[in-house]
C-alpha cells in the first residue's frame, strides 16, 4: 500500500474538503498528498495528532494504524479468521487456485480497511459481506498489476 493509499484510508469516506477542514489545512494539501504519494512532515504529523494515527504505520504501512489499537488484539485475530472464512466462501472450489500471496494481501487489505472504518469485535460483518469485500479487493489488485 502506498502512502497515498494510506492517506486515503485515514480520510475514509470523508471528502477531501471536510478532511482538510478537520486538520486545519488547505484542501489542495490533502489532494496533492494523496495523488503524489508524498506529504510534508507537518502534514503527516497533523494527521497523526488529530486522528490518533500511528506515524510509523502512516510512513511505512507496518504496525497498527491507530495508536490506541494493541498490536496483538483479539480484534486482529477475529478479523483474520472471519476474512479467511469469507475468502473460502467467496471462491469455493476455486479457492486453492488463488495464489497464496494474493490471498495474504487481500486478507491484510481487508483487515486494514475494516479497522479503519471502526469495526469492533462485536460488529464484524457477516461472511457474505466480507466475501464481497474480498472479491472486490482481489479484482482491484488484479487490475493494478
């Protein structure tokens, strides 16, 4: 995942204009950072501060996205299990034809997305909804190769 993609994930469904207003910066700063995969140190620090985002994750994509999210939380385990089950539902007998690397990347992207939108242990979507998410994720991954 690129920096621009991580920035879009942090912004979520909020418009660039609303996100910029919440951060107290210009809308063009948000748009340029997402489009160019680069941002100033001040911009990244502001996002980390206002949104409680792990700066290491924002810069590298490694670790937890949010500061208040424990690395080994039960939520992570539940998401992984639910997404793995959903991947099998989504592809049925074709499951084993999907490369392991693709499956792993789809599971990671799915878990990152679900945590970003605030899914909690008791609000994990059902297997059919997760299967749709993973099919879409894998489809998009195939188009970006």
